[in-house]
């Protein structure tokens, strides 16, 4: 069976927008643990647009525009990069309400279909193996951009892996990486550092899990096939909160239901339901099931799911409702 999955680095404009939106939610919760928020962020070129609304019992002292810039700097949009976050022009139209937020956060305030999945074992974090590997490579590349062979490169980039799964033998066949670079960096040096970073990550993985059986030299690499990527970040692509849902969940193998995981307070049913569904799926797999998918369906104002279903290794049956705790 051929498996494929994709991840992007934190400097990709979509994930930058997710990070800004969640930074706002973080400030909401600092002021009010019961705080409510739904925040959307978009970006293009040197512009950031922030919309949505938050509710807290006390005013939030933080300037959201400055918070967006600080988030960009922390990611790596700094001097010398094609995108310098200090040059962003931010339009902030987030509505700030001073009121009791529990009128929204103490109950199910929206409808949602929430999916949770688990399979394999703890070595791959109970995730589809291709999605776990793509995530590991993403983390390795970003860490290398910060303090390794790729230091100073990025922070925008994306990658795809192709894995052949045959029982307990997992063969990495192909890795595709596109990474933003500094203009002064020779292109071949960049490609060499990408290959070095991926090789080190893969050999570390192989050293603890022999199921990854392909020798690194047999892996087909495709690195920056369009040539040097200089204008990364929001100058090369627009960004929007919640646009990487497949990546945020389990990759293309598993259906995702609906609901973004970023820019919403942690009591929002999208987030609560996703955590609960994942927890229930993990419980089944830890008890010996090969894989499990849980689907929870919620209606506004109703604490219990209106439908609860799980699929265990392709055999579908309904869950005992008594096992599902109320979410509010």
C-alpha cells in the first residue's frame, strides 16, 4: 500500500496565520480562564488582516497588531529574510467584548462533526505512519533552520513523503522538499544541507524503529524542484487561518470532519470534540485494537453528542453513550 502525506513549516503563510490567531487566544486566556474567542487571520505580501471576536471579563492590554508582528519575528520573519515582520501593516478589526464569557464557553455553542483516529503504536504517536514521518521531517527541517546546517534558511517550506507499507515493513520511497532560502546562499549548498538534515532525522528514526527498512541511499529526493525559493512567506503566497485542516488532523488517509483547531478558545466544541474523539480512539487502540476512528456529532445547546459512532478495523458499531462525559 502506498501512503503519502504532507506538512508545511511554521513560516508557511497559512501556519503563520494559525500561530497569530492562537497567540490572540493565548492572551484572552491570560486575562480570563473562561475567555471566549474566534479569531481569523489572513495575510498577503506586507499586509495582515485580523477579524473575529473575543470576550473577557477584563480588557486585554495587549495590542493585537504588535502581537502579530512578534509572532512573525519568533517564527523567523526577521531582518535579512524576504519577509521582515516589522514591516507588516496590520488591520485589526477583532471585536473586543467586556462581559461574562461563560454565556458562550460554558456550553456547546456550535454544531460540529468531530473525528478522532488512532492506530499503530506509541513509536509513531498512534498516527498514520506517513503523517508521523512527514511531521518528524518538518520538525527536523525547522530545527535545522534555527540552529543546524540550514541555520538562517526558511522559515517557509513544505514537504511530501511517499511510503510503501507492507505488513510491518515501511519503505520510504520518496521525499519532496521545497524550502525558502536566503539570496546569498548557493543553491547547491542549500540542497546539500536539506539532504543532510533529512538523512540525520531518518537514521535517528531507523535506530529506534526497524520497521523503517529502506536504506537512506535508496530514497528518491526531490529538493526545490522549481529552483531557488527566495520570496517565501506571505510575499510568495497568501495565508489564511484554518486552511491546513488535513495536516492539522491525520493526513489524507483519515477523514477530518469539520472544524478548525486554531483561533478558537479551548472550550469551543471543535477543539473539545476533537480531543475527546482522539482520546476515545486511543483508548481502543491501547487495549489492542489495530486502528479506531471515532465520530462525534454535536448540536448547539446540547451537551451530549447527538450521534456517536466508532469504526474499529473496518467494522462499524455504535458506542455506549454512558461512556461519553458531557462537555459542559
